[in-house]
């Protein structure tokens, strides 16, 4: 029997979800990272989280998730009720028609459980983008048109004036995945509002201006075949431990990982706490760590709950999605468990 997820009535947060980028920890392998993503999805489902999303990165040794659609199929197969989604498919690299058919297959296999999150970031270096788009003409300015095409294939037939009028995305099924536009700016929120999609703001990418972008999305939202009313969430890095001191210690791995990324270092995986604690930080590094903490929620269970509540009120958003780069997988599982308990999630049975 499944027990419905519940977060206290006084809480602004009604749903908690998880984003996992399949990070490869130093000393581990990409295969282990993918296996850990599956275990994390199963635990997130047991704990009562609402959805579980995976990301798309290319030629990134520190992140194993390069094909969200394939990984989603496996995750949906090893879980039974949690929503599974992409956070997200990088649409400018692909044909909207092919993306629609991929997600119709997923929705046909796991009806009512599939989320299609889309974005326009390159997801890797210029060389990877060239390889993904080899012998094809791609224009980032066509992104809005691609989203409209995708919506037509998933929710209705393209109109008679469409360049592919009469084309049907198969399989022909009675349900469709939820469509979300991912972004870290007001430009993305405006587009999501205009096209009537869900909107997920990536605070874990941009720690500033997110509440304004979400407010604008809600105010400008136009109902559509996709959604009758606005639906939003905010995604943030979150690390929880039994004490704030231990949470800070675990977060040092993520602090260093972000610093090295900003310096252009090729990632060899999430650094260990020991390496992070021994690293010689410059004054500018310390400034960047302080600034990057705007993208994170770090602390004891009580502190993390308070920070998440503050975030939900700031955004006026009822769903929060959490991600992290914790080196130790047992610590990552423990963090998820502590957050679920602190926020009053009801476990599924």
C-alpha cells in the first residue's frame, strides 16, 4: 500500500523532489555512479519524495548522466510510483519530433509517471556540441519554435499550416508526460509563461534573482494544452547531517568542486572531504565559496527545514527539488533521509 506524501499544514512546502546528476566521486567509476543513481531513486521513492529527475551532460568525466531518456527508462523500471523525469533534455541539440517519440514511449511504458524537462544549455564543451550537431544546422533562436513543435507532437496535432502537418508522434497513447521548462533567468521564465509549460528555476546554478523570475512566470502565465495554470518548482543544492558542523564538512567537497569548475579544471570527480579540507584556498576562492553558498542549503535537519521553508516563502513555490555533490554515497543517502524526516515526508510502503 502507498501512503500519500504529506508535509505539515503550516508548511509552505507541499512537495519535495530530487535531482541527481549522477556525479562520479574521486576514486569511483561512472558505472558505480549510475548504479548509485538507481539506488538513490529507490530510496527517494521509499522516503516519499514526489519526483526524481536526472540530467544531461556531455564529455564530462565527473558526471555520468549523458542520456537522460535511457537512464529514466531504467529508473522507472526499478521504482513503482515516484515520478521520473529529465532535468533536462537539451532540446537545441535534437529533433523535437524524436524527443516527442522518446517520451511517448516512456509515457506508454510508465503512464502518469514521466516528466519531460527541457533546457537550452550546451551541456558540455564546444567540441561536444559540434559532435552532437554534426552535419546539422542548429540555431539557438529556434528554441521557442522547437518547444511549440514538441507540445504539438505530445498534446495535439500540428495545425494545417505546420511544415509537418499531419505528422503523428507515436506510439499513440492516451496520456502525455508533464512538460517543464528549466532555466536560471527571467528569459526562461518569460518563455515558460508564454508557452504555458511548467517552470523549474535552477537556484543551484544561479543564486540570485530567482524569486523575481518565478513571480514573473506566474503573473504572465498563459494557459495551454500543456497546463491550465502555472506550475513551478525551485531546485537547490542541499546537504544535511546530524549537526551543522558535519554538514559543513560534507559540503566542503561541493565547495571545492565548484571552485575547480570555475577555474576551468577538468573534473576527475567529486573531491573527497579530506582533499577539500587540505586544499590551499586563496582569498578569492573563499569569496567564491561564500557566494556559491547562495546556491546551497547546508545544515542540521532543523536548520535545513527552516532554510527550505524560507526558500519556499521567498519563491512562493510549493515544490522544492534538492541536489548535491556529496563524495560518500552513504552520506548522500543519510542526507536524503534526514531531510525527508525533518520535512515530515510519509514513507511509502
